[in-house]
């Protein structure tokens, strides 16, 4: 598929149909400008470049801003034109648009392969960052779309000897792929399709790939969608002179199909190899030991060339050169890159055995006195065992993403689309593919059906089971106005839902994308495998050569007795067998799979249990945590505070005080502000007062005082709503009666909000935010895990201490602003502690970013979730323990994987080299060495798969939070 960012110099085929009139902007830092004349000359030259729409040059700032059309020119052309005027030019990186694409990589066998792919991609001009996942067999590449595109990246990977397919371009959020049938790709047809699509409101870019008759359409989801585009094309086909078929192309499951095809290919190759290898094994190992049954194999055809040798040669040859051709191809590409991998080791070992055997066969045929032993079974059996290992490894690797596959399958394939009239009555109903749903569509969800997309309930009432996404086992009641999440199950009522997020915009799709990104990222512990793999293969080659020399020279000069040499062999053949075994047994495939497979399984398992881990880096850091800092409101507490007591300190009525306070707090998003506004509204409703929209009251000079409260003017009166800190800030005197009320409230773990009008405190609200039922148990469990719990809050000291005392937290920091929370974390880090921060609000974002591991409560703000390393979707504090424990279990599993991977090599290489042979007579034949190498990879993947059995160490019984009884201590009038 030709990308929209393709350039002429890249020799890309220009799309036959492209309606891309978008512009991009780039900032240059220009050195050497001295006056306005310099700026004028630059503007004059750049503006003449075809595709440049505007140029703005500032000689004082030394900058040039250029808007251009990427389909007509590119950044390099513009930069060269300025450089030609003898000015120094650099691109301002902050202004560059960075695109992201994901590619599926084929043919990777070990860590050396993934590094080769990364190096090949990074050499492409415009590539900013590239990450290649060996276990996931994918690459995520960040690049400048004005300099390169996915097609160039695929070409670079293929030049390096690997296959690559585009999974997503990173711009697929509002992009659909259609397959056109029945077209001949004539100019008339292309022109007709172009005119139809240009007439659809909301369509911005169209591309046609003539090789597969595939249509790519970019659109504005607020205006149109995939169903509308397909309908317009179908109607145009029926009414116009050109007829064609249109259907939606769904690339989402291609990865699964390709992975299944790869596994099936390895299986078929293994079975085909067995068809030849098993007879070779029987002719060389079984029948010669069966007495008279194998005598016919020793019949001489010419000189000492026997029937058995000819049969073994004939059966081994197709295994070596046809079935094993993939090892030659892999070796060629690896050596061409100046590196080495598993294919090189296998090719060296099998070729050494095969061609030595050919030499023996030819010499026995030519010389009547020469007798030798062939190793054809070594070559054939070795390739068969390696293919068996690759088949088992591929099948096991497919299971590492089972949790992710289950997530993607949550969304139903079809949905019932409703057509409503102006009164909201159903006119018609149709069952369509979920992928054809558009924003603002109204769909019907019957009892027992899954919700296809994110939306809002328009009509009906039901209970929705959201456990598959949030882990919350109790069904959630849904009424008109409530939000529903795609992938959840409607239990007992029929509801009409208006779609708000469709396709890749849904929460389920974003979770899947997050988990996919996490599985692709590398954990720091992976660097160990990367460092080892760089020199491992060359070292193995040297070790194999030294093994050969040692045994051969020792045999020639008779350092060991003749009877050590097995019957039918000589010194050279024995030394060759030992060296081939060393080559094969030491392959580092398992080493490269040790970390990524464990990370894949752990992140998928975490997502299925409501814990979203954003990559291997976060997963590894979490196991080191020694201190956990909790925010109070919304984290340790439910986050829905309510007014439980009021007090008047002047002649003002309670209703008046509530009106002033609610009007001041109406523009604030703080949970305490919402509690005051809700209380005032309830008071109005209780006494039959209709006007309760406080945001309509005229307020002036509204100002938020971080960690203190708000100040404003309502009419002619100045109003302060906040804590004692705010009152001290405005020099408002606090009388003894008020101090006592505040102190008593704080002792009960209530937050006291004071209201001052015209410089005098007239009343106060005591607000309580109930603790989460699991908070105390979580703190206790963390203590058992050796993790210190700390509370940092912006609330007052008395309330903070009361809450901390109730949950069992010993270290408390109160009256801390957002910057102060981050500072406290840095203080602890300087003491050598690895710190986790658990928070939910915007004010927690700096602390979440500063912590070694940031854990965001799922019900919190988008900003907090973005800043965090781990997202707890259920908003249950018990998942803090799950995240840390899963991290510890995963790191333990990775270490065990390294033991399996390196253990085979550490134990296998000396045995293969013949260390035990002089003492025990035990040696490792090459075909058995190949089986051990295959077993090491399979054992590592299976070890990682055991993480699928992970169970949470901490469970909290679901319990309804009973709100405290409100104690309204004053009459409203």
C-alpha cells in the first residue's frame, strides 16, 4: 500500500487515486541571519518551491515556519533550499510530526535477528525510534512521515533478509479499508470512484492500491463513517454505468491467521523431514544392530560403497537442501549483515556432517581399501529435531497472547441498528457488522447480549456485567444517561444505546492497544540477553573449532587410547562429531525468548484481572518497590465526599450560606466542591425551591488557591470557601468557637470547609469521605510484603491523622500541594527507596510521574491515567498488591527462564565438547544436541506460560458502601 507520505526520491509507486490536500507545518532554526533582507531572501526562495503554501521568517528569533503540502514536497527539499543560501539550518524537533506504525516481522529466530531488524530500520532516513519484539514478532516504529513511510520501512526490513507486513500505520483511528471487486483498474473507473468519494462529506483522503484492488479511506468520524461510505459506493455502482462490488476489509485477525499458518508450516516441514529422517535413522542405528535383518544394507555396490550408504545419502539430501533451505537463506542474510544467528550455527553443523559424509561415500566408491563411517543421520536428524523445536515453540508462543485474544473477542461481531423517527419511535431495525457502526448510531441491546461499542443509554433500564473489563463481579445498574462500555454483557433488560465511541476509539480497543504496546516494549532485564547474544554465536564458533582441534590433535599424537574411538570412526570423525555438537547445543534462541514471553503473558494476564501494565519497564520496576505512597481522596477513600454536618456562626441562614458557597464552588471540579453544590441542591429540593443552578449566579474575580480553597465576588459581596489556610491567607480572624468546631470535625476524620462573607466567617461544612472497605486490609498486606505505606494529602493534619490511624498507616504528610507530593517522593528516592505512588486526580499527576512506579486508579482523571505506569481499572486498592505481586512473580519467572536458557548451554556445551567422555564414555551426538537445543526454547516458553495460572494474593469481598447519616445541625431558614 502506498503511503501518503511517499516521496519521489524513494522511488515509490504513486497511488492512482489520492485526494490528499492536507498541509503540514515545520519549524527551522536558521543560523547566520543578520537583517530583514536575509529573511526576505529566504522567504523568496522557499515560497517558489512547489507545494509550499506559506513561509514566515523571523531574523530576531532565528526561526522559519513553513507550511507545505506533503504530497508535493518534503522537509529535506525545503531545508536544502535554505542551505543553498549559505545559512545553517536545523529542524526544530519539537515541531516535527511523528507517526507510528506497527509491522509484523517474519523470519526472526533469536535476539540477534531482532537486533538486525532494528539496525536496518534505524538506518532509514526519518526513523526516530524502532522497537522489535522477538516473541511478539512485531516492530513498532516512530518516524517522520515527511521523510519516509511504512513502504520504505518494509523494503528496508526485506533487504535485511526478513519478511514484513503492515499491521497498522498509526493513523488508523479514522481510516477504513475496503476491497473493490469487479473493476479492471481503468482510468475511467478510477475517475468515477474518485468523484463518488469526493462527493461524500467528511472524506479527506482516498488511496487505491491497484495490485490488490484495495481502497483506503480517511474520514471525519463526526461527519461520516464506514457504513455511509460503503452505502454511497454501492448506490453509485447501481445507478452509474460502472458496476463493482464493495466490502469491508478486516485486517484485525490477520496476525492470528499468519501465526497459525507459520505454526502449520513448521509442522508440515517437520513431518516431511520425518518422512526422510526416520528411514535414515533406522538404516544407520536400528537395522545394523538387528543381526541378519540388516545384512542387506552392507551389500557393496562399488568397492566399499554399500547399499545402506547410498540410501542414507539419497534420503538425507532433500532434508539438507530442500527442507533445510531456510537455514541457508537465514545464514546468507545474517552473514551479509556482518552478524551471526541460529541459522549460521545450524548450517555450519549440518553442512559439516553432510559434506564429510559425501566425502566418505565418494572415497569408499573410488578406493577398494578405504573404509569410513558416514554421518548422514546426523544431518537429517539434526534438522528434524530443530524443526520440531520451532513447531513446538511457535505453538507455545501463540498461547502467550491468549489473554489478549480473549480481550479482542469480547466485542460482538454484529449489532442491531435502529432507525428512529423525530419522536424517538423505532421505524426500522437491522442487524449489521459491529465494524460498520458509526458515532451517534442508536443500537438495541437485548438481555444476554454484549454491548458492541461505548455509548450512553437513551432508553430502558438494565444491569450490565462489567467484570470482563473491570473485574467488578457485581452487575451495575444502568438507566438513561448512564455510560456503557463495549464488550460488557447486558443482563436483564432491553436498552437503547447511542454510540459515542466506535472502532479503535472504544475503551476495549484502547486497552488492547495498550497491552499490545506493553508486550512489545523491552524490560531492562532483557539487556542482559542482548549483551550475551552479541558475542555468543561467534564465541560458540570459536569453541567448536577449538574442540575439533583439541580432540583431533590429541588423537593424532595419541594422547588418549585408541579404544576411546567408537567402532567405525577415526580421530578426525570423532573430533568432528564433538565440534558439531558444540555448534548446535549452544544456540542462544532460548535466551532471547526468556524475557519477552514472560512479559507478554504477564501483561495479558494483568489486563484480564483489571491491572493494565504499560510495558516491561513498569513491570520490572514494580518488583523493587519498598514504599507505597497513597493519596487520600478518591484513593484511600471512596472519592465521593458528602456534607454530614453544618454550623452557622452568624445571623445568616443556612440556605443563604449554602447558596453563596455553592455559587463560589460551582465552577470548581474538586470533590469537596461538588459535595457542597450537591448538598445545596438537595436543600433546595427538600424545601420546594425550584432554582438550584448556582453556576448562573453572577460571580467575578474567581480564583483557585491550590490546597486552600476558592475566592470570588458574588454581586457586591466577597466570598471565601476553603480551609483555615485560606482564611489565614486573607487575614480572616478565626474565633475560639470556630476552632473548636474544626478540631472536633477533624478528630472524626471529617474535612472542615469554612465560608467567609465580607471578611467574616459565617459558617462551616463538615464533609466526610468514607474509607474504601479494603483500605485497611491492603495496608496490612503491604506491611507483610515488606512495603512501607505512606499517606500524602492536601487535607489538614487532623483529618489526615485520623484516616491514617483508621487504615494503619504510620507515616503521614498533610497539607501538601501537588508539587510537594512530587518533592516528598524525591526525598524518599534520595534515601535509596524505590517508591510507588497511588493516586487518581489531576493534582496527583506530578507525583505519579516522579515515582518509580505510578499507579492510577481507573476511575480517576485522564491526566492521572496518562502519567501513570500502571492503571488499576477496577478502582480497587487490592489491585495495588496484584500489580506488585504480579511483577515479583514475573521477574522470578524471567530469572528461572534464564536458568533454563543458560543452564542448557552451561551444562550442554562441556558435555557436547566431550568433557565427560574420558571418564564415563558418555558423549552427546549432534542429533541429540539438536534435540537439547530445541528443548531449551520450548522449556522457556512453557515456563512463561505458567504465568497464565497466576492468581491474586489478595481478595476483597464485594460490599456496598453505606453512606454516613447526614447530621444537619441547623434549620435551613
